[in-house]
């Protein structure tokens, strides 16, 4: 069954327009016969009611020429078929507006998505609009939009410390029952004890207590990797837990 939704559509034109969306991704899908018939019937009813003679695509509405969201000739769907028409070669859309007026239901995430081609991000919007609280957007509020592109500059990650610099350095590689690297196993045992996954006095032996402590740790922090074996994923998670506790 194909359904049509009347909802918030094109900015200030909502007071004079009726937005109709057909479920589907028609950049790749073809409208089937029943959908076309439904569109035809709906359009015929709107024409009969005197409100369907001014049909416009989303990007034909005032102020939205820059948002080319239609990729098929919707008017042909009102006749007898639906033809996918890609953008005209060499035709450039209008420039993305520098300012944007917040509409009902907008979030920084949805606003950023209005300009996928130019690559404006949520972080760009936040950086370009420092006086605007993303969680408190108001309808009619004006924010920097097109000019926000590349405003955000990622902060370089701090270089990771050498393991020896940590209070509880962790060994690399894989440790399991039968492993004989005593110094590495002792490091693991000290770390497990520090985050309250007790395995007894560190003795450098990967026995039942150590395997049990690793297993309990994995059940809490790596529930899809519970095997009692210490490896790269367990190391990364254990390092994060140690860091969260100030180690």
C-alpha cells in the first residue's frame, strides 16, 4: 500500500502550499503502476477541487532553488508514466544561501543534511553560530549556513602515552591459559585488580583465577567477546576503564 503524508514542507510556503511525499527512493527506484495511478487519482482530485493547478517541485518553491531534491519528472507521473531524469549535464544549482531561517522541526543535524554536496557539517554549524544553542532552536531564528562550511577545525588528538608511562601498563599481544610470559601476565593481573576484577596476588601465571577475572571483565565491557583470552580488544577496553578511574 502506498501512503501520502501531508507535513511540514517548504519554509514559509507552508501557509499557501500542500506538500505531498511518495514513499521510496526514486533516484534509483521506478514508480510502479499502482503508485502512478494513486498519484494520478490524487492529482485529479486536487485539480477538481481547484487547488492542484499550481504544481511545483520542492526546488521550484520560493527560496529553495538551491536545494535540487527532485530527480524525476514528477509532472510526467501525472500522465501515464514515471521517467527518471537525472540533472541536466553542465547545469549548476543555485548557490547555497549564506543564511538559513530555522523551520519547525529543524535540528542542526537536519539543517546540515540540506547541503550534502557542499559538505556542511553539524560541527561547522556549531562553530559558525557560537551564540546559538543547538538544543534550543527557534522557528524564524536566522543562523549562518552556507558561510559555515569548513568553520570547524578539529582539535588534534593528543599523542598516546607509552605504556610504561601509565600506573598500570598493559602488555601487547595475546595471553591465555598456558601463556608463559610472566612479566606480561603480572601487568595484566595488576590492572585487573586495580579495576576490581580480582584475580588474587599477581604471580605471573595465567591460571583459573586470571582467566575468570578476564572473563568477568569481558562480560561487563565486551559482551560479544567473552572467551577468557586477553587480546587487543580487551586491552583497549581495559585501558579505557583504567583511564576512567584516574590510572
